[in-house]
């Protein structure tokens, strides 16, 4: 919580030269009670006027002209540095007009003393939008100098309002690559992302599964682990988790309320405001710091070099999963360009782990590592083998760890598991035992990846939405259903190479039903159906997901149903299947 403490007369801040309000006994007592046990951030003059040191408090003084060396007191040159030093603890801020103006968009609570008289003082207290606050207390004190204590608490959006705010940003801004708005917002928050080490993951496919495996291993080792991944599959809040538990609706709304205030302040200052994804990434960094995570595992949203997550300066390991042609509109139209974009997460001197793949990708990533002075570990398929596979998972054999049970189905999960093991082995300062690795992989859960959600008929979900993922899915589907003749449910986004996805997977189908994902970038079902008819004669566009499921079940007649494509619609299908039970 951030609180502002101010006293003003006729909107002019008071307190110069030891005068009002510090000679009002009630105000001095109230001030000390409010700040007891908390961090207090002060401007230089306020600190000098109140007296120093303040007992029982950690004091941070903002001064560009003087250094204070009193006990329990540190000096910094900006509010951003003060908040970074406060490290997420409750903080009370008092000072002059300039400090209040910077702090006002961040404040959860305003404790104001309004003096009913005219006094010399600092410049005027900044006007604040009272519609954004609720007045929760008012105490009037009569006397020679009458004054009133006022308490205002910022109105928090509720969860639906916070989601609507994000939806509005999505519609307004879309995707904008670049890091400056992220840096500006995080600086105003005191850079919470710098308070814990991070395993940072980029790639085209396998990011989510690898993140879950790494997180599960770290939890099994006894650490408090924050995760940030996207997009959500079955619940909007699953992108933000600590030890597997999603952010609460209350926490999401409270953080988004604060961030909206910061964005209003940025806009007033003429700064570029963040996109919806950027703002939710800031929320992730702030919330994980608030939750006192030992370590975080963070997945890039798109690319790497200019992805919103790439503001991180505490990266402990950079991880690159399978890289293929994806998001060409934003990342480039060659594999070399895309590999360079994703390899942009590699930080100087920080170890990197690469999932073994094409010579083109390995050459580009190796070059980046040489330039950055980063040790590169390449996880190669010849170093491990799958000894068993079924609908519930695989058994992986490596030289170091024979017979590892991995509770995610699909032969391709062997690549992700080996990458996850290599990543945790590169961590410094963390004790990761063989028991933690075995337990973590055995207990890992990740929905929407070769996940069987129904037995009669068999319905399998997979988030394959680009050629790389489609190739892996095809190999797994041919292993499980070598005769083909399956029913496919498909929905994709328009910026994907859906023609190549169709070329790989559509020939296996007896019938295909297409849907339009609930996403601004969705490819319409009719357009996808037209494309897929080049590879399968029987393709039917559906108006909505429930109708698609009904059509698939009618056509199945004992055949399996494979639903794949964008994760943004698979949760609707899962919900529709559950409603039938």
C-alpha cells in the first residue's frame, strides 16, 4: 500500500520552517501513528523540518543536493529509486508539491489535513480526481486554527471492470512492439521485476510446457515460484500464478486499478502508455514481487528482443525452445530473423539453454551467445529417449536420470522435459536434487496439450497453431491413430501460417469442422474452411463452438475427435464438453 500524507490550507501545502502542521499536537501524533512500522519516503525539506531520525521507521529521503547518513535513513535522488528501495513494503510519502504530483497516481490512500486558514507554504497541492476515491473518514477540530482530518481510499475496480478496462485497451491499441512504455510504468512502480531472479523462456513451440515443468521442479525443490505465461486457456487468471495458484480476482482488480492510475499520470505527462499485454505483464511482475517469490518463470508473449517481458535485468537462465516460422508480420519472414528476434532475450554473461533443432537456428543463437559472452547449452535428441508413451504421459530415459516419468502426453514432451532439466541445472544458488526433478516432472500439469478431455467419444485438445506445432501434433496423432480417418475441430488466428498447418493435419481427417476463435485476430471459420478444402473434401464451417462440437460428435461414430489451433478458443470447447456431462 502507498499512502500520501499532506497538510494544506486553501490547497497550499503547509510545513515550512517548523510551522503548521507540526505544531498541532494531534497532527504530529497522528503522523507518527500512521507511519509506525512502515517505510516513510520524504522530500528533503520535509525530513529536515520534522526532525531526524524518525524512530521505529525506515526512512528514505529524496534529495538531489544533500546526502543524509542518519541511522535507518537512506538518500536517493528520485521517487522511483525510493520505491525500488522500499521493495514492495507499505510506504507513506510526504513532501512538497513536486513529490505529491509524482506519487498521486500511485497512491492507494490519501491522509490529508485541511487547515481552514491561509498560510505561507509550498506550492499548491495537486488537484486529484475525487471520483476515483472514496472518503472514509472526516474529523473536524475546532479551535484557534480549525482543521479537518480527511481519509480517502482509491476506488478499486471490481474484477469485471478490470477485465473490461483491459479489453478496451486491446481494442484500442492492439500489438505494439517496443520496451519504453514498459520501462516507464515499471520505473514509476519502483521496478518490482528486479526483486527476484527469473528464468526467461522464448520460442515458437513448447514454451508453456517447458515453463510448467521448470516451475514444477522448482516447487518440488521447496521454492516459492511465480509464473507468467500467455495466453490463458481455461481461465483468464491462469496467466498469473504462484506455486500453481492463480491470482485472485481481488488482487487482479486492485493491481489494475493502480496501473490505470499510473497510465493516467503517464498520459498527462505526454508519455506513451502501454498496451493491454504490457500492462498485464507489469501486473505479473508487481504481483509476484508482492507475493515474495523466490524465483519467477516468465514466458515471452511474442518474439523476444522487443517483447514486453524483455525488460528483465535479473535473468538467471535464458531458455529457447523450438523456433519456427511464426508471427512473421512482426518478427521477420525468414527463420534467421525470427531466431535473432527470439534470441534477443539472451543477456550478457547469463547462461542460455537451447532446445536442439535446425542448423539455421542453432547457428544464429550460438552467434548471439558469443556476442553476449553467454555459455550455451544445447539439448540434443540423441541425449535422451522415450521408453514408454500413452494418453497420460511418457517415460523419459537420459544418461543422468533413467526412467523419468513425465505426466504430459506426447512424444514431443521429451524435448521440453530435457530442456527443463538443463535449465534448472544452470541455476546458481538454488539446490535442485534428483528427487525434485523426478517429483516435479511426475506431478507437472499443463492443459490443452494432447489433453484427453472425454473418453466417449475420445476428444483430445492441443494448442498446435503453427507449422512447427502442427508437425509435432501430426507425428503424435499418427502414432496414436495410424489409420487416420479422424474428426478434426480447428480454429486459428489470421496471422498464423494456417495453410501449412492445414497441409500437415487436414489429410488425416474424415471430416473437419472450423470455428472462429474469440479473438480480435481470429480467422473467420468460412475463410479457414475454404483453405482446408484443398486438403480434405469434407469441411464444414460452424457458427459457434457448441454447434461445432455437436457436428463433430454426430460425425464421430466411434472415431476420435482432435481439436487444435489457437488456445483462445479451446477453453470454450472444454466448457461445452463439461456441460454435456
